[in-house]
C-alpha cells in the first residue's frame, strides 16, 4: 500500500491555489503523523515517573509530544503540497518532471527530519516495503530515502495522469512507474536467487539471541527478577537446550539494551591493540570490583567464562569524556571470556527520553528529561569479536538508532560484517510500536547488505539475512531464546 498511499492526497490537491494546498497538506500531514505516532502517548504516560512526574502529568506530556511531532512532520507534507503545482510552464511542457520534483522534495524533507536534535524517523514510506523482499533489494542501491522517493514518484505520477487525462504523452505517466515497479521486482527476485545463505562456520556466526521481558522502570531496582538475572536464566536454558540438540557451541550470546548496570566502563584504561581497536583486560579471577564496583559486570564475566562464549549486551555506565570527567552513557558492550572488553556508546539519543533536545540554548528543558542525562558518542567503530577462525568486526546500534539510516551505515562502512540491534521495547508493550520497530530490521539489512539481529526486552527479537528476509522472529512480550546462524558479509 505504500506505493499508492499518497495517491488520494495528490489527487485532492487538484485545482487548489498555493495557500489552499499548504493548508490541505498541513492538515493531511498532521493527521497522518499523529496516527503513526500515537504510541508515544501511552509510552510517555508510563515513563513519567522516570523524571519524577505522576502518570497524569505524563498523560498530558505524551499528548503534547504526539501533537508536536505531528506539527513538525505535518509541515513537511505542506511543503510538498506547495511544490505540487502543475501550472508551472516547465511542468506544462514536460508533465513527467513534476512527479520527479515532488518525490525529490519529499525525500529531502524525509532526510531532514532524521537529522535534527528532535529527529524521529518513524513512518517513512520505505518501511512499508519490509515484507516485499524482492523490491527491498533496491534499497541496497538507493537507500531508505531513495526507496521512499520511489513510492512518492509512483503515486504522484498516477495522480498527475488522472488529473491531465488523455493529453499527448500522458500515457507515460502510468506506463513508466508500473514498468519500473515490475522491473525492480524482477531484478530483486533474480538477486535473491543469486545469494543463498552461507552456512559454513568461517562465513557465519552462530548466535544465541536472548529475549527478556522486565518492566523498564524496575529493571535493576530489586523489585522482582532483575533484567540481568532473567537474561542469565534464559541464557543457561538456551545453552543447555542447544547442547542437547547440537554441539552447543555458539560464537556469541546477545542480550537486550540496558540489561547490565555496568558501573564505570573502562574508558580511561583502554589500551589500543595491535589493530588499533580498544581493548581492556581484567584480572583472571574477575573480582566484583573489577569494573568500579559493578557486581553485574562480574556476573556477566563469570557466565561468559562458564560457557566459553563472548557476550554482547546493553549496559548503562559511566565513561571518561574528553575533558577528563565522567559521562553517563547507554552502551553496547562486548565482553569476552578472557576478560577483554569493548564498548560503543549510543550516538542517537531519544529526545527527552535520554537527553533534552536543544538544552544548550534552553536549559529549562532539562526538567523534562531524566537526571542525569545521557551523553552521546561522537564516533562509531566496530567491535571486534575474536575467534580462532579470524576476527569479525560487528556494528552495534541501540534501540532508537535503528530508525535512522546513518548509524548502521557508518558501522558497515567501517568494516562491520554483521549488525546487531539491542533494544528495550517494553516501554511500548500494548501498542504497534514493537512490530514497527522489528520491521525496520529488514530495511537496515537490505540497505547495508549485512545480516542483522535484534535482541529485545519486551519487544520482538529477530534475525534478518543480508537480503532482508527474516530468519527467526520472536513474539512481542514473550521471553526465550533464538538460535540462528548469521551469514557474514564479505
């Protein structure tokens, strides 16, 4: 439906002057993005105690958040409506240029809304194609925004054809988009046939994905089973089950976002290895004070040694900043049985969920974000998984980041051969958001040509091959483990 979703909108602009098109586009855009992002309202309501507010205050804050997102993104649709002007002399002489122009404007604005401190990329038309794996192959060439532009061009071409009728040359307005649509499917289907899954141990990673379900506000509060305790329990069950049905050897165990309270991450003790990547070696016994008093990191290390398998997990901790101080970060941590540790902090932080946007100029906005705020990472580099058959660079993105093209693309461009998403979607339970979030995995995988796996708390854990085909997918809100062999990119 993404290909024709905008067809009624473009048809409805017929005969309107510039001011009327602007108003009509703003109303349509506001309604669209309010419906797409309604899940933010119950999420903020539930999360209000995290910033010291009662749920009733969160109710109104959530309503305000959805309203503002719809207002900002709706204004982009109004700009597209303003650009829809078939009376321009150029468009009268060559009508086929108008749909291209409108698609380019839409794609540019879609990219812009992913770049500000209030960036929020949900609702892109490209994500509607996650089930159409043949078509999805074009994302490896044109990317997310290019795929969105194709959808807009298709709808705009048909709408203009309906508007101008049987004028000379108007038939190309429906023949060209349908022809391109068919051609992209044929090329995509051919590519899928040419790219079988690699299953050899050297060209793949056997991964145990762990899916937990712990209430976000009490993940490590001592109320009930902690996120780490549940992850350890599920890991042991999954490893034992695998050892009964196969050799039980995994290359990597993956836990969701913020499973571990890491204490002080060893940024000030990092020493570059021979290949320039950061490493940190802990004492052989792995005492509880190894990570600045983090008993949980020591527990994770003991599990890695028990099963002789590296762990990749999300952790909150402090890391040294450029000025010598300590920042609170949300990080992906790779912990190996011999004690080596690497981590990549989250770069794209949730506006007002992890950091107050524009607080440099408007300090009072900090009251609407958790205290202390998180600090974003300033660079992205792969984490190096060491194994006997050769080192494997891995890219990691955390939760909110999977809704944007560039965090994943940056890791892959830096040499990553697989992509891992660590997320906590328990905030969204009871809404469509966990399913939408999982659908983004297919676009990220096809766009970058790497297998992508997601470990979720409360959401859906899943694995997708480099062509965007789901290999395994959990159930929203369930707990358990998934055993998958991910093909590695060359």
